[in-house]
C-alpha cells in the first residue's frame, strides 16, 4: 500500500476548504427543512395545548363547571363534535365561538403541514436514507465507488459480477435511479468529504475507486481517503497525463487513464487486427492472437514461432479445447487462438508472424 506523502496534510486542508462549503450547504439545507417542519409541529402542538388549557379554565369559570368537564367540553368544541349542548350564558357562547375559530384553524393548519411533509417526499427520503445507511453499516471488506458515471457504473457491474459488495457516492441525483436498478447503496453527496466517506464505511472498506469526471476531485478524494485510512487501497482515474503523478502523490496506489488505455488499444487493433486482446503487466504484456488462414505462422510449431515470448495457452479451433502450456512440438492451425506473454518487442515479432499475408503484402 502507498503511504501518505509527508506534505499531504497541507493539501488535505486545502482540499477540505474547497469542497466543504458546497457539501455543508447541501446537508445544511436538508437539515434546515427538517428542523423547520419539526419547529412548525412544535408550535402547533403548543398552541393547541394552550388553547385547550385556556378553554378548560374559561368554561370552569364562566359555566361554573369542574375542570374535568371543562376539559371535555373544550375538546368537544375544538374537534367540532357537538355532543355537548351549547352554553346558555353569553360569556359561554363567546368561549365556544373563540374555541371554534382558533381550534379549527389550528387543526387545519396542522393537517396541511403534515400533508405537505408527506407530499414533498421528505419522510420517504428520510426512511430511504436510513435504510441505505443500515445496509452500508452491515458491509465489511467492501469497495467505495466515488463517482457513478459511465466508468463508475462499469466498475459496479464488474464488482457485482464478482460478488463483491460496494457503495456508490455521487452528487448527481440523476444517477440515483441507475444505482437503484443495480441494487447499489447510493449516497448523494460529495465523496471528498470526511463524513461522507466514513458514512460509506471507509473504516471497514477494502478499497476506494475514485472515478469522478474531474481529476481535481479525484485528487481530493485520494487525499481525504489516505488521510483517514493510511492502509487502504486507492485506485484513481486520470483524464489528463499530468494528473497521474499528482494522484500518486496524493496517495493513490494505482492510477488508470481510460482515454489513454482505450486509445492505445484502438491503435493496437488497427495495427494488429489479429490481436484479440491485451493486458499490460509491469514491463510485460499478455495478448490473445488469432491465427488467420493465410499467415506465416500457420503449420509451424510452438517452438518455431515463440521466439523470446512465452506461449502459455493454445485454444484449438476444431473443438475449442484449451491446451495450457502447449508442447513445443504442437502445430499451430488456422482459427487457433494463442495466448502469449512477453516484452513488447518479443510480442511484436510474434504478432508479425500471424498477420494475414494479404495485409502484409499490401
């Protein structure tokens, strides 16, 4: 695991200053709406209690009843049941009118407030957030995907296919439905914030995949994650070449450049159509090479074509059988698939032997 650089603390502090205002504003707005609703309910309940207490006392004084009967009379009036007869005195009727006006208004305002809370989706949002957080809290040895765009979704699909639990963090609300379709716990927030990463289970996670569209944001994520968990695996995405070194200095263990990788792969396929796939491992490369019907390598043995490369497997076109570590005397036939590993120069020589003769002749 990469260790945090000596000067990561100043950069981490700078990153926090940049992202905290936006993240805090989002979370503060949600909390402020909830606090406003709670405050309105508190005021309504207090007004209702004060109205009942006042009505109980007034009925007891004006109609010369007990406090218990005055309480029941007040509830009957406020709730508009009308099961108790109207008072005979003018003062009693004035109390009834006042209770009806204030009581009905208070009750309807309370019902409107509760209805607004349900209709606006705040309650369902709170319940959904709690369910998501409970699911995340049950995860251990999982991955945290920071950014749920095209790259993040593909990483999620591959992790899901491998049976590995993971959590997605993204600020775009449009990605929530895509995460729900993939059954991935989704936190709509800024992944570079300490609290968000901790809510995603950073203390228990196996690794962090920083694949936000912005290289600067990925650097902030790497800085924050490395500061909170010096031993965690961090894999980061880089769009620009100069960002790769910055991400490594920020604490990323591995940096992947999708544009650079895809461009290299497209150029390789354009130059060597017979190469079905390739994988770079340190200074070596592993490739799958299709054997065309008309090429220099057809009819030759593994020993004759391999050169300085190593042919680790040979899949036969006839029956699809995979021969691992094929014998040096195995004859290569049209339609076969070679899996070889070696240096770029060694593989380039091997590739040239399986170029279609029509292509090389042209």
